[in-house]
């Protein structure tokens, strides 16, 4: 039964997303600017939160608007972001819900930059 359940979950990974990390780049004025460098292109499930869930997460100090689920990958942190078809998702929290390193759920806030 586990294989059928896992196959159904894998089928939900229908969005190709790009995971990016920030890199500080020196500018001409002696300062630095942040640029984004690709880390990986992966298949993901993007699940919008309901209005109630968004309200509740906002009370915890951050507006979580989507959960993005991917296969487990080490090194994903809240400093990174996810992009998909011109949309930006800042990662706020990363968890492996079953603690078996099969999946990662990134609680994200959709931003405009």
C-alpha cells in the first residue's frame, strides 16, 4: 500500500521550480549587492494556503502563503528562495515532515521581489 500512496504523492510534483541562493557581489561603489544563483531545478508541488491558514501563520511572525513540497534534498535553508514561472517564493521554514528524509516541505511567502 505504501508504494501506491507514494506514487500518488509523486504525481503531484508537476511544477518545475528553481531553488536559488543569495550571493553578495561587490559593486562599483565599494558596497555589495545581492544576486541570486541557481542551486537546483527540481519537481515540486505548490500548495496555496487557505485564507485562515495565512492569517494564522501571520500571527507567528511571517506570512506563509504556500507550501512547496519537493523530494528530500540536503542544504535547503530559509535563506534561499524558489522561483516558478516568474513567481518568487521566499522560504521561511524547511521541514522533513516524516523525519525519514523522503520529502521536504518549504513554507514560503510569495513576494514581488
